[in-house]
C-alpha cells in the first residue's frame, strides 16, 4: 500500500497539520452521521432510500471538509487550484438544481424521489463555490491593504 508523500506535493508543515485536523474532523463527522443514521434505521424511521441516505452523507461530508479547507486557508493541491474546484462544485449544484426544476415541472413533489435531498445537496455544493470566492476576495483585499501600507 502506497502512502502519499506530502513533501512531493509541496505542502509546508502548517498545511499538513491543518489538513490532518480537517480530515480528522471529517472522519468524526462521518462516524456521528453513521451512528445517527443507524439509530434512525433501528427506530424504523426511513428518511430516504438506503442509496440516497449514503449519497447524502457523502455530499454532506464532502461539503463540510471542503468548506473547512477553504476557511482555514488550506491549499487543495500542488497548484492550489481552488477555482477549478469551485467551478466543479458550482456546475454540480447547477445540474442538481436543473434536475429539481424539471421534476417539479413534471408535477412531482419535492419530497417524492428524494428531490428535497437533491436541493439540500445543491445548496451544500453551492456553499463550497461561494466560500472559495469569498476567500479569494478576502485574500485580494488583504493583499491590497498590505500593498497600500
């Protein structure tokens, strides 16, 4: 099994430590979500189909970890391609929104076929996109303030 070599990815010690903490938080959140979902299933409370439950937990965790990375100023990779990730998350949320609108236009309700979960996932993915652009704006503002001084 190959372990990633962070030195080759050009992360400094701060980046590696923060990435580790964020992944730890994501892992703990995953355990909590799985426990809560297990308890709900034991109580015979089916809030979605098993596939949609798992899909929604993955979306929730991905969004959570991504937003925490952004807010803590962690690089996404060697080239710090945040804008590319923001575009991907934005396109995914746009696609989910379009599918939701099509379902509603066909006369289906939002609860039917897990569309409410799709709309929530759309909002979660869009939050990643918004966070990236807010962080870029903050960095630009800080750079402009430093340059003026």
